């Protein structure tokens, strides 16, 4: 466990004081999220869904306590050439092949159809592949996560066996049971934090500093510079703000700016302010991304 902690320190996040006014690289938001955290989760799914809406692939309809997604483009070869494999997989998880609409109940049904979803796991694996091929990591993060997870499971099994054998055959007083109990606890910690063990390359560390400088720009507590348009600036960087954990701060920077609802979002209720729009959007995307994230196979961390 202590060895794990020492290895983790090599990939720790660091604070930056610089400010970057734009993303340092043209990569999918999910890939930037992996660089930051070392693993794929609900934020990466949420950012990908919003990015697909901005790029014209889906639209979102808010209906009180419910919602629905719709296809704006048919996923044929001519119209989906710029989609990454993981984006296609997520779209196939939300929409049936022959349908252009998917309600909240449809999403729940497709997520709950199996105990674990291989499709979502494949999407995660593809994000890891893209991030690794970009040179951000020494080794594919998923392989490192799995290696640590299986190590923890093996140590846990050995600890349980040691505890049982000591309890049955060890001499009294059985103080060594505390040793095996501690070993089980340490093994459980290794399993729990296996997904945090990604090791960035030197290039990845350098890129991370630039992304953190961009996050600093997204989250500073002052209104956006005058003349920055809602569609051109807020929406453009919103997916990145989500994976960088700055979506609330980024939204607040536009509170005093003129608001125009994007054409990919519909609601029967009045959406006249950016905070109302963000609240409804984050509610829908948050529910969907959390559901999908919980459904992936445990073979992918």
C-alpha cells in the first residue's frame, strides 16, 4: 500500500498560477478529463454528450421531470466521419439503431437491460487508447488500473486465508490476527484506489500544466470580458469546463451577458437566463452520464 502511495505521488496534481485563454490542444473533452484525473468517469460522458450536441449530432428536450434526446444527423458514413469510436458507442447506447428519439425511460431501459454494459466499457477503453496514443501516459491507464486491482484482490485473498489459518491453527494468544486484518484493510485500499494509478509521461505532465492554466481561466471569479458571445465562448468551452470541474464557475462568469438558448436545447418552460439553462441542462446530462457510468463492466476502471 505504501509503495502504491509512493508511485501515486509521481502523478500528483500541482497548482499553477498561469492563465491560458484557450485549450492547449485540440483533443476531445473526454481525453482532457483522462489527462487530469487518470481515469474515465461520469464527467467525461457528460462532456462528450454536450460536445455532440454542440457539434450538431443530437438535441436535448427538457420536459419538467423528464427529458428526451433526438438525433440531428443520421449516423451514416457521410455524416459521422468526424465521430470518434467512443462517441459512436455512447450514441448507440442512448439510441436504438432505427430510432431518432430516446426518452428518459428509453435510456433507463437500455442501461438496465444488462447488469453491466460492455458498450460503455468499450467506450472507456477507446478514450484510454486515444489518450495513450496522444502521448499523455507511459502506458495505457486501464492496463495499469487492472494490474493494481488484481494485485489488491490477490493480496486480499491471501490475507483472508492467512486470517482463517491463524484463527484455526495459530498459537494463543492470536495477536497475529491483527496483522492479517491490517493486510486485508490495506488490500481493500489498493483495490479501491487502483483507478488512480495512471502514470503520465513527461509530455503528459507538461500538457497537464497547460490544461490547469486553462482551468484557471475558466474558474476565475470575475465576469467574462466584454464582447464575448454566449454561443462562441460559453458553449465552446463548456465541455472542457465539465471535465476540468469548473462548469459552475464558468457559467457564473456569463451571468451578466446577453443569453440566447442554443438551437439544440428545447424546453416548454421559459429559459431566459443562463443559470436556468445550465440548471436544466446539467440535470439532464448529469442523470444520463451517471447512469451510463454506473453500468460499465468492472473489468474497466
